[in-house]
C-alpha cells in the first residue's frame, strides 16, 4: 500500500457513485467539527501524533501499546504527554455521534436550508452519511475502530424532524389553530 498513489476525492466519488464531491467535503469537514464538538479542539500534539501514525502505519491502540512498552522515540512520548496522556489521544467519534454533529454543523452552516442543501446532493438520511463515511474508509482515507459498522448510521434521526424542528413555531394554548380561524 505504501507504493500506491494517494486516493483523490474524484476516486472517492467514483467509488461510492451516488453523491457529489460537495457531500464528501461536507462529511470530511463535519468529522473535524464533530471531533472538536465532542473532544475539544485538536492540539498541535494531536496533529503531530496523527502524522506519526500515518507515517508508521499504526493506529491509536498500537501507539498506546508502544508508549507503555517504551518503544517510542522521545519526541513522540513528549507529544503524547503534551496531549494529556494516553487517555486523551483517541478522538474517535461514533457513527451516532457523528450524525448528530453533522446535523448541528449543517444547521450552523445553512440554517433553515440545511436539509435542502443535503438533499440536493442526494443525502436524505443518516444512512447516507454512513455510506459516505464508509466510502472514505474503503479507500483508506479514514480509519474506523473495531466494532464500527455502517449500521451504526441507520435511523439515527429522521431528516425532516431533525432539520425542521429547530425552526418550528408552536402555537400556544390560547392561540387559535388553523381549524379555529373563521
């Protein structure tokens, strides 16, 4: 795999075959938003460690094991310590967490038009978020953890309810309903 050229966004779009580039860029950016929303802002130490993992073809569990056995170079150990120790390293976001954060991110970016924008890309359910994420995973452009599955994205919420509820104006008990208007 080291000799393979890097995969591109065009490769990803062709691989999944049902969503435009904008949908993939939204998910990529939304994952960063989700990670920050759930774990706090990424530090320079996290970025350096992520780069090290990529260079060494390791995952976070491998890194933690090597930390505990003393197999890491001193600068890497220092970066782990600066990040808050091993327990603060993994910034994993579950499929369910990602779906809710993507909702928040879309509402922040587009407000009342969030569902319209997503649906214009063919993204109509939380399962579509999962299809895009697993496209990234299939092409080694994102990593998953043991136990992460596409089914984690199934029916997390209904798009109409999730994207329209924040904008609904309710009628109070004293106000007439449509049926009460003469």
